[in-house]
């Protein structure tokens, strides 16, 4: 099922459009990806998350 609602990555406003009506920023799907026990790329995603937390 395709999600209709989107969230602006700049200001956090929820909208149905591809561009934010408030600031003109890029919007993305706020829903997490489906979980799969056969996820081949989980190791890489987790490594990237931990690297970005170390930089903050």
C-alpha cells in the first residue's frame, strides 16, 4: 500500500504534496520500512546509524 502523507525534512510539516507548501523543502514518507528477518542490508544500515551518532 502506498502512503499518501508526507513530511517535510526541513520544517517537519505534514502534507500530501511532494514539496512543502510552507518552506518549499523536500518531503519524504514518514513511515518506517517493513521489517524482514531476511534483510540483507541491515548490517550496513545499522553501521551507518552508529557512525552518524558518533559524529553528533
